[in-house]
């Protein structure tokens, strides 16, 4: 089975740094995705981690610890347009009937 | 640059009616999937396909049918609509099986479906 936990909501100030955590329990873990979803829109890809460590992409970074079943998304220099939901998704080995499992998402509000 | 196209964008049905949600992609992607998104529930996988002629069930398949006769198209059929199927439906595609690679999924804009 799969279990993915993310905080439901977070609020941060424009210009600040925010860390969104994701913990998971799965079998046959293969990798972890982060997606961004603005209200009323489709999810869009942000990052992918398969090895332990930090992946940096501009203002966004994503970290993975496979041994701890833990990932975080780090957003720097927050902008108002970063207000969105952030979805953590874990890929399994395809042996089950849900090869890609999404967490419920973290709704981030950026305030002035 | 169409990507993943879903039609219709909005639909209202009466309980018991049937309908097909259309999904087409023009990226020659092997893997396609359907999700539903409900408040507080996140994205839940309904059905997926790893190639033409091959489909499989996801987490919440009951009440839905799919087929994959071509690489491009992956329609989702509601056989007899129920109010519990009121949701936002997203179709997604990726170059290969998500669980074997780092290929991200590309999502359509969604279909907002209300069942009265």
C-alpha cells in the first residue's frame, strides 16, 4: 500500500523562504515528483528526485532521503504567483494497480 | 503545441445518464492516465494505459470504462452517472511509464463534471 503525507496549508511572506515537506511509505519506491497546481488549473511538473540529495532549479529546490521516506520542496524569494497547491507524487515499481500515487497537496498562500 | 486536450471543459449530467470524456495527446506518448480530483482528496488514479490496446485499473475504477484503440486517444466513459462522480477529471500522458523513468506527466486542462 501507499501513504503520503503533506501539510494541508501553509502561509508565507513575499520574499521569504518556505519548505514544504512530504513523507511517504510505499513498496518498491522508484522516484518522487513535485507538481505545482494553481487554483482551477492543471498540475505542472516542477521536479523529480530518484537519488538522495538536493536538486536545484532556480528558485525551487527539492530534497530526497530514501532511507527516511522524506522529501521537501524549498521555494526561495517567494513571489505572489507562487500561491498554489504543491503536490508530492511517488512512483512505485508498477506491481500494484496504482503506479503513481499523489499526496493530497499543500496549499501555499503567499502574503505581502 | 496542443499537448493534452480534454473535451468538454464543463458538463452537467443527470443521474443515470452516460457520457464520454475525451482525451487526446499529440506528443506520441506511450503512457496515458485518468485522474479525478476532489476537495481534500488529492488526485486519484481511475484507469491508465501503457500503450495502445492495453489498459489497467487504478485506485478508483468503479463506474468508469476506458479503451485505448490508438496511441493518441484515451476516452473515459461514465456508464451510469451518479452524484458521487461529481468531480474534476484530469487526463495525463507521459513519454514512458512514470514508475520506470523520470518522465513527468503532462496534464490536460481538466473537465469539470457535475451530476445532479
